[in-house]
C-alpha cells in the first residue's frame, strides 16, 4: 500500500522534466506528439517546413545567431533552386494566362486563373524560404533575371507544367546529396510541384496517370532550361555549371512528341564543330522516368540538323539531349557527354 504514493510523484517529476527539455516553440505541443516525432531535432526541422518564415535548423546551426553550416553541395542546390524559383515566380505572375479568349472558354480560364494565383503565392513563399536558408549559411543571394516568356496562353500554360517537371526532377536528384535541412526542404517543394503538375494537367487535359515514375534531371540540364528564358546579360549571378548549346526538336525546345514518330532535330553553331567531327557517332539520348537512357540514331541532314525516331516506350515527361557514347547508363555520365540540350518533351500516344 505504500508503493502507490511513491510512484505517482516519480511519474509527475519525469513529465515535468521532459517538458522543460523541449525548446520554447515546442512546449505548447502535447508531450506525446513531441516524443513521437523521434527527437527534438526532427520535431524542430519538421515544424520549420510548415512555418516558411521560421528556421530550418540542422546539426551545424547556431541557436544564438540563426546561422547554419551547409556543405558545398547543399549551397549549390539552394543556388540552383533559387534560379528555378525566380523563373517560376515570373512565370506564374504572368497575367496573360487569365485572359479568356472566347466566351465558351471563360469558365475554364477563370478556374485556371484562380489556380495560377494560388500557385504564384506558393512560389513566393518557397522562394523566400530558400533565400533565407541560403543567406543564413553566409552565402550571397541569387537575384532574379529578366525573362522572355511565351506570348500566348497555350505556350505559357505548357511552360508552367514543363518548369514544374524540371523542378521536380532536379530537386529529387539534388536532395540525395544535400544536408538534412536542405534535403527536407527540396523534397517538400518537389512534392508540392508534383501536386501542381496534376492540377495544371486537369486544365490542359493532360493525363498524368500513365506515368508510373517522375523523371529525374541533372543540375546542368535544369540550369540550361532556365537560361533559355533569361534575357542575355540580365543575370547578375552565374552558377558554376556548364552552359550547353541549344537543341530543338520540331523547332521547339519543349513540346509534345508522339512515341515512334520521326522528329527533326536542330542544334546551334556551338555544337556544330563537335557534330561535324563525330559524324555518325552522334545520338539523341532520351531520359524517361527511372529507366536507363535510350539512344536513337541521328540521320544528319547537314552540319546543323538531322532526324531521329522518338522511342516507342516513351511515356510522360522526358528529357532529350544530343550526345555521344551510346552505352552510358547514368544521367550524371550522360550530362558530362552532352553536346547540346536538353529538350523537355511530353509524350502523346
């Protein structure tokens, strides 16, 4: 009978001590929930994702001055993410997408306008969070460039989905080598981008259900995609990534293709010499979902153009580049061997 009053004070003492161990922002959280997150550090990092203006703290962070120590790969990932989000803010703030072209299209256009407005707000929030984390690591900001965007609603709507696909692909790739706070942030943004792709697809009548996996992209490909829409000389910060010659398929740097169809391929003068030297050793490489790159033979018309066949197995979003060495199996090795590109394509059966 004497054991009961002794156990109760011990339980209460442990409960009070655990609560005191929690940082101030988490003391208001029920104790059982805080403990279920696994650790105080995980709880703090997770909370930061839902409070975009708050802190994303990791092992190298200082609670006193808000600074954080990041690896070079994490800094590079944040810098490229800012390049892409700067472009995204400009694209989704573009007012032309809300202009109805006909009375019958007014309902769809108004629905798209509402969606785009919501995405624009989220793009701004993501941009601020990425910028804050980069600055807290002691690295300079990556300001926005001036952009040349499509002049009609159809092309602009396609660019929105294409940019989201690029973001999703490269954020997945970069998160793997990034520090904890950066990996969490990039993965979270990639998840939101996937939702945006599905929502935008409803308005463009694109069926995303046929794609079993998202397609990864490399930093160099994503950077060159963003530069395609940047006015020359308008970017005050250049990233230490290779600038690749321009490639187009059917006269476009992004667009729809039909699996198994023949397409025209063109590249600019910067790739002309390499193609002339390599001749029949040049291929178009297609990266689609999580499969190994598929190489298709290039029939040369002249030193700047040729034709090839779209792989019959292509499904969903894919990246096409002009490359050598048709036995490469990783996109990292393929990027190093890229002569021109990428072109972002969406397959239409």
